[in-house]
C-alpha cells in the first residue's frame, strides 16, 4: 500500500495549527506499520533554508484558465520520511501561509501539482490522503482531467479528512475558470465555488477527527451549511480520533521540564515545575494554576474569558497563565488582564514549544471552553501532564474528557454542556474549591488523567482500516 499524504502545512516545516502536527504524526505512525507514505506540501519561504538538503525531482507546466505556471518538485528525506515540496515562488514563497486574495489560485495550483507529481514517482500512490479545503478540489480534478491519462490515475482512490469544517475554501464563481472544465454544480454552494463541497462530493471516502464531531456536523445546527452534503455521503463518512506522540508529550522523559515525573511522583514533579515557571515569570507564591494554550479565536471560546474571567480572578485564590495568538482584540484583552491583575495573571502572546511543555507541567487546570472542537490536542496533552481540562462537551472534547463524578471520584477533568459563560465560570469556581477542600481527590483525578492514552498507534490502526476499506470498495 502506498499513500500520498497531501497537506497545506506540515510540522516542522510549516505550521499555523493542529493540521501541521497531524500531517507529521499520522504518516509517521502509519509508516512504522510498514506502509509507504510520502508527504507533499507547498514550498514556503520558511523552507528555503533547507534547499541545500533537497533533491530536484522535476518540473511541470500547469495551465489554469488563461495562465500557465511552472512548478518545481524537490524531495527531502528526514528521519526516513520522504517529503515532496511544490515550489512556485510567485504563489508559495510569501510572508505567511494563508490570508491572501488569490487563495483559490494558490491552492488550485497546489492541487494540480499533487496530481502532476504522480507521473514523476517510481511507485504510484494507491490512495491520495487529502486534508481540509486546500486539497479538497483534487478528487474533482482527478476525475475530470487525469483518470483518462493512464491506468495508474484511474486506479487511484481518495480520502478527504476534514479537520475544520468552518473553513471551506469559499470563493466567487469566477474562480471556476481555474478548473479548466465546463461549469459544474459539483463545487457550487450558495452560488459560490466551495472547495470543500467538491471534496465531499467526489472523494472515495470522507472522515473527520473525532466520532462526536462526525455526528454533530450531520446536523443543521453544527454542519456549517454542508450538513446536507455530508448526510448524502453519510455511509462513506466516519470519525477517527486524533492522537498525540508519546515520545514528544510525556512528562516522564520530557527534556523541557526542570523535573520529569509520572503518576507515582506526580505531586512533587508538578510542584517543581510550577515553582520554576513562577520564578521565571516573577509570579510570586505557589497557588493553584489555571492555564490556556491555543489560538485566540471565538471558536476556542475566548469570548467567554471576556465575560467572566475577571470575576473569577477577583474572587478566587488562583493564578492564571494564558498563551496564544490570533485575534488582536483578544490579545489586547489578555494584556489588559495582566495590567489590571499583575499578581494573578501572566500572558505570553505567540507560541513557544518549550514554554508550552513547561506550562502544561505546571498547570493544575487547563481551560478549553471551545464552541466546537473537531478533536483538540490541548486537552489530551494537558491530561498526559496531569493538568485537569475544563471543557465544553463537544466534538473531540466530549470523546476524550471523562467528567468528574463527585460520588465515585471517577473522571479525568470537568465538563459543561450548556454553552454559557456563566456556566463555565461556575465550573471554574467549583474546580478551584475542590482543589482547596479536597486535595487528595484532585491528585487522584490528575493521576487518572495521566493514565489516559490517545496514541498515534491507535489512530494509525483506524486509518489503516479505513484505507483497506477504500481499496476494497
């Protein structure tokens, strides 16, 4: 079995979010099971520093409407994994990965390039594993232009993984000229070109990144207007939970921590790491620590913080550490909290991998009140480090966090169903009170959380089973 894994970003070469992590973790874990996986991604400006390590594979001219563009293919072997980079300076070597007015052209070019590189490969892929809207037009282009070219194109199957349904590649109808074909309703959604709709329509099978999110997006309430199309493909639509790399996120061996720890020495290990973090940020005496690490966006529930966090900070004996970047409005709010509560709040605008590990290790509670969450990795990492997640019961958060039961002391975190800022605030107060009044219970919950395992191995097995079913259809 040979998989060509197609992603608009891949860690450590390019990253804006969890897609980049999955594009690194999943192929690695599948490859370890004896399956050949190549990864193809755009050659961004951040990658130019590695050019001297690359091998030139060839070039192709690609026509899109009235334009003809040349792409160059380069391969790079890193830790036994082959990466293929698609180079076109005009469209990919820019200051940022996304956010340009010509996104439709950029990722249509990448989609054609994925299909063109197949001619250059000695071993042809059996399955193209596509990810999110940036690659979702590939099944349509494969059907309309490439299957008649050669048997190896005709035999290719496709899997589209939807990591975030909200972002769909939604453009003006005029962009349909890029597809070099008669106007087609396959990709039209509310009178606009919609890359993701095309992928859902034409991919052999579709999946998203948690079972609960899969079920949620089949409803009108949470389907982001594509629920009808997903229900039409429901028998071909599955949910596979993401996993985390235990060689990277493991407090027992983590080189970023001042003291490693496991379930047995949890208390002393977390205390040492909290002490170090507090010292580094001049944070004063040891208190229970509530943290957030992630994008600053409404999807992540950051607007809840605006409505209730000051009240919680003012009335609870806690410390707050917030890390992230995104919406500048939320960044300014975080800075405001630091200025108003200098003894209780610390903020890091941006992302720092080493610091993130240290924050997880120091945390008592990890706040994640997402409005929706296809899977989420933050809550998994937090639990692995003995930080108790406080989450909204949605998507992957619902699938991974077992809510605290006060009668049995079962649980790996805290959760709320009614999506309301006041409900979230009350849950923060309840968790804080439990920390003060029943430290033994908190420590038991932390140990239970640390024993949770959402591994790459489990994830890989599910994807391999899905690949097999695609080939058997």
